[in-house]
C-alpha cells in the first residue's frame, strides 16, 4: 500500500439528523443509549423519528447495559479506505445487545481467530477526537 | 394487468470494458446509448423515454447530450446493483401502458478509475448521495466499514455460520465464471484462467472474501432499448421478451444489523413473483445470469432462487454444472467476477445475445428462457425472466 494515500483522516460520524446527533452526544459522555418506544416498549437502533412497529412518535432514550453477544463480523485485511490501513487486520462486528437491538462496532482485545458467534462482549469507549467518542466491544471481563 | 411479454428488449449497446477509460461516466453512457439505438434500427427522434442510473448522471444531462428533444417519460431506480434488472420492470410498465414508445435504459460508471484513490489516476467527478448514505456515514464507517466487501462480509459470515463453510462452492463458482469468461471477447480476464490453487492461495480482502471471491473493477457502460411487444415484431433483431420481472427489498432495506432475519434478502421475495408472472419454474431456464459481486452472494442467490436448499450449493455446482455446456450455465459471459462490472447491465446484454443466438463461443444451444438477477445496496434484489 502506498504511503502517500494514508493521509486522509478516519471517517467519523457527521450527523446531520438530530437523532443521530443525540445518539453520538450520549456516546461522548460514555453512555450507550438507544431509543425505547413508549407506545409498545420496543427498543430501536438506528435512531428513527417514529416506531415502525406501532407508529407511536413517543419514545425515550434509555441507557443500555452495554452487554451483548457477537452476532456476525468481517475481518478486514484490505480496508480500501486509506485511514484504516494501519489497523489491519481488524474485525468489524455486529453486536446483539441484551436489550435486543443490534449495532455495528469494532472488536477490541481479541485475536482474530477467536471470533465466534454468541461470544459475550461488553462495550468500552475510546475517544476519537475532541467531540467524538466511539463505542467498541471486547470480550466480557471475567 | 400482467406485464408478461408486453415489452421487449430490441436494442443493445456497450462500450469496451477497461481499467482506466480516461473519460466521464456519462460520455461512456452516451456511446452505449447511441449503439443501442442504432442496434434497434431507431434514431434519437424515436426515443421518448429514458432511464438513467442513480447517482452517476441525471435525466436532463443525458437527454441533452443525446439530443433527445421530445422526452415524455423518465424514471430513476435506486437499488444499487439491483438497479439494472429492476429498471426492466419500470421500462416495461412505461411502454406497456403507452406512456412512452421507445425507452433507453442506460448505466455506466468508472468502477475502476473513480471508486477509490489510486496513485496516478485522477479522481472522477463528484456525484450525488445514495440511499443509505447517512446510516453508513454515522454508524458503519467509523468502524471501518465503507464498502460492500465489508458489509456483505457480515452477511456471508452469518450465512456460513448457519449453513456451513462454503469454500468448495465458492471456488467452483469463481472458476466456472472465469472459465466462461475465456469464451467472451470483451472479458477483461480473457487469457487468464483461474486454478483451484490460485483461488485457495489468494489473499483475504475482508473475510470470508478472498481476492477471487470478488468481482473485477472496470470502467464501462451498457444500454438497452425497450419497446412494446407489438412494435418489437418489426424491429431488426429477434425480440427478447420481458416475460417476468420483480423487485424485492429486505426489511429494513436501509440498515443491515436491525433485520430480524439477516439472511432474508430482496431476491427471496422477488424470485417467486417474477417466476409466477412468467409462468415458469427456475429449472425451466436455459441459462442464468446472477449478480456476482461476491461468490458468497451468488451462493445466497442460488438458494433464494430455489436452485437448491440452503447449504446445498457445493453439491449443485459439481462437475462443471455452471459452465457453458454444463447442466445449469451461470454467467455465460464471465459475470462481474470475470467479464466486467457494469452493475449487471452486462448480464442483461449477455442474456439478450444468448436469446438472439448471438453469444458466439458461449452460445447455449437453443436457449429460449433466461433468468437474470440483480443485487445491490444493502441486499435489495431484482429478478427478470427473459424469453425469445
Ligand atoms: Zn412502538
């Protein structure tokens, strides 16, 4: 890989949608929060203005336990986006949280050959810039 | 009213498929459209309907550059790689209803030159956003997921977890498409067959995709002319009828993780509707052109079409089944994997050639019925049944 390409910064969330902004504002306080419908009780992610199940427009942000299970992943060896070249190999993962929602993250503190479906994981936060904190996951600490 | 056999493909056009076209997408689209219009025995004054691709150009720009002065109808389908085959449904509706007489369907892009930075290759022009851009930007990209090879990797990993390792099936698919491409003069991999050893030793790009699980990146454009079945009878070429066509969307279509069943994709709902319209079974097809961005995605579509039970593809593909001359030829031109990546418009061009009897060395004997699939964005699907 050519060094001259590795100058672009990593893509960070640039939320224009006010709900996306609120999600990331909670992350900035190291809190993983999701919307919970006050009409039918369903948790949801990604953020949306209305519950697509019961059409209620009432909801609240509720903090997640941050614990869940690994649902699927891809181990990236050739990232295409130059900013991720130094990180390879990395596992981009989908986690199913205890509350039922699934989200995209990246695995920390686990060799790539130990990734397995249903592995118990927990959130950890890492600051990526002055304004952005990203939620990553690692195996549940015994 | 059923759309069955109400519209036909009567003209095809394609540019060369290259790495480094050195010109804009729309310039290549204009070339492909001009060729398709000429192939149909028409002039631009006969064209009154236009279907440009999403993102890469606009109706107004394309019509202006082609000199189409009396445009009556235009429509854009935005389903990523499922766009091409899904556009047949819209074009057929337009000509069957009489809203337009002759519709040009066109798609081209600089999939090699403009997709990602390369030293010495100038970037392409800036185009508009795509359907799930906000979700990709705010929830996927920060974790290193910016492209299909990564987010389809999630689907493929999950599929292999549920239905078992697919290495055998994937190797056979990659080698069959590469073998078919050796028969195609426009295939960018012509002269470079693929051995099992090369496949197995190829580097991982994003698991479970190795290099040879991935399609090629090329620049190029394709176009079709679609008209009504009545008018098609008097055109220069044997008409290729749109016998069945449908699109399908996973739910929700704009986000993969939140799907209840991540392995249920658009093709699962599109295929039965397309087959019912055409009144065929999947086994009636003389050939199939499957949207082959990645081999695992071919596996998932073969299952969704009903060619075999989930997990059964490795058995199905044995003994050269997918090669020209095999029991179920798939991607007789080499597909996105080995011919070129034009969002599957090249699949429709090849299907039309097969049904005209013009497929050269790759001709499937007495081909009467072909199935074409499209797959795109986060798992949108489209299926067409074409017959001569
Ligand atoms: Zn609700």
